[in-house]
């Protein structure tokens, strides 16, 4: 895929089925492990706080993603307390008034070494990824 390639789907499961030729009936997580030091990350990049306390924003002409935890530390999910070390093939989720989402490929990103567990900086390292 190349940056800005889009897949339309109602759910994460339908999106993963189209992208990877799988057969999921449901899939609720925002990440999918590709088992090669990379995960697919399906997120909204609108700068709005999520129900789990994170704010994800796209900056630097779409070359940097800031992932910031703004929730209460006591409410942080156990899986969010683990510091990520992998690369991420990132798909921005865009929803209109219809029930169909657009999953827009943003590129392959890698965690910046200056990141902390509550303020993560992801830098684009490639505009393409072969799934």
C-alpha cells in the first residue's frame, strides 16, 4: 500500500479481512500484530480524547503522530502501560454520517527515542508497506 490508499469497511474485522484476506467475524482491538516487528494500528487522528484517555494527533505535514495520555493514571489500561517498541503501519479512521468507515493508510511509523510512556512520538519512515 501507499500513503493515502483507502479501504472502506464497517468494522475493524471487515477492514482486516479485506486487507489481509482473513475471515474475522469480529475484531475489537485497535492493533493487529503482523508478527514481524510491526503492528497495524487503526486509530482516529483528530486530536479528540478517546474513551481510554488518549489523544492522537497528526502533525508535521503528516510525518509525525503525537500519542498523548491525558486520562487519570489509575484508569490507564494494563495493555497501555507497556512501552511499545515496534513499528506501526498506521491507518487513520475517518467516519462520515454513514455506517462505512474509511481506513486511510498513513505510512509506516517508528517510535521516536525521545518518547515517554505517556507522550509517544511516532515518525514516518516509509510511505509504502507490503502486506
